[in-house]
C-alpha cells in the first residue's frame, strides 16, 4: 500500500557533477589459471549503463515520477569507464577495472548555469575527478546561497561547500577537514544507517548483494524526500530505506516511484 500521495508540483533542480560509463561484463569461471592462483574468466555478454551523476539523475526522475525539471551539467561519460567483471552463477563481481581520461573543468563563469536562481534545490555530485574545481564550487554555493544545496563529494577539503547539506561516508569523514560551520554533514555508515548531528539513524537489515551506486541512491532520495516533506529527518530516513533497497539489487539500481512511496514511513 502506498504511504504517501504523489506530489503535484514540478520541482526545478540544478544538477552538477561527474558522469561515467558503468560497463558490466558477464561470464563464467570454470578453472584456475595454471600460471598463477587466479580465476580464468570467460566472457558471455556485456552491458553498458551511465553512472555517477547520471545514476543520480535517473533516480531523482524515477523517485519523483518525472515530476521534476532538471537542468544538468556533466562531463562526457565515455571519459570515465568502470568495467566490472561479474560471475554468472553467483552474480557477484570478481574484478573491477577503471579507465579514466583527464576531464576539462567546468568554466567558473558558465553563463548557462549562472543565468537564473529559480531552483528548488541544487545537487552537486562531485567524484573529485577534476570537472568541479574549488573555485567553481565556491561560486555555486555563493550564487545559490538562498537555495538548499545537497552535496556528495570525494574531496577531503570541505571548505568550498559553505551552507550545504554534505553527504559523505565514514571513511571520507575520517579523512576530511575544514568543514564549514554553516554546513550540515550526513555520514553514511553502511548497514548501520547514517549519522547526523550526533544521532545515528538506523536502516533496515538486508541481504547485501551489490553496493554499487548506493551512495547515489541515498543522495537522490535525500533530495526528493526533502523537496516533498521539507523535513531533513524524514528525508534521511527515506534515503536510508532507498539505499537499503538498492544494495539488494545487482548493479546500479534506479528506485521506482512505487518503491520510493512504500519506503516513506
């Protein structure tokens, strides 16, 4: 049974960040190499998806039932490839191979971004691959100072993200520094849930199948949950639930609207 009424307002979101190609190579392992104690992988077929910020975009659109208007800015996804080799019988990854080409940074004075302020939320998905410089992020945070800004970042220096809701995982939190006083940090803790303002918000215990893209799902649900409820705690609980669902699925999963609604409690 659906627990919330689908919202009617079309929200405007500015989405900025880095994209990649997620490549899944499926095959079988029937023997160990005679040259070294490693599995010999035989390819059956390959699938290609767009990930990172494109996974965030897909989840936001699906969770909101396409009731959003998203202006998005990202690099050519083909410049970053994450190639995962998946064993057919278990459906688990046995190896990942990354290919990364140099990214040209977004121009600080990009006229297509800094031509309006009428957004309900700004979302920054920063994998720290060079597309988003500190100077650009600082300008974004200043220009959209009256708008709710959600951030997922791999940067260690968080001083650029003023007046933001910053989502990072525990490993990243242990290494980061210069957290702005006017920003709020949400630390994801895997199966334990997440930490926000000294309180742990637990999540459901599930059988973890694949953690790929779970952080993107958490960020997406956090944004949609906040837009629809204007309550950060409710949004955190929704994000926890959606991320828990995603890790039970193979590959980068996009949460559907009916699943999102069932997890809103």
